[in-house]
C-alpha cells in the first residue's frame, strides 16, 4: 500500500484544557476535539 492510502493528519496543537484539544489545521480551520472522543477512539480502534 502506498503512503497516500493512509489518512494524513496535518495540524498543529494550539491549545488544550482538561476537556478539549484545539488543533489548527493546515487550511486554517480550528478543530476542537473532546478528550472523551480521543479516549474512545483509543479504546475502540474500530470506531
């Protein structure tokens, strides 16, 4: 498989607190991700 097949995450962590992580994406969008979602994704890779 080529590298292009993998999901590429291009962003920079700009802020975080006990509830959310804020990521500045390469297209200037800001993504806020709740810690809960990250934990769930870690525990359940199939989701």
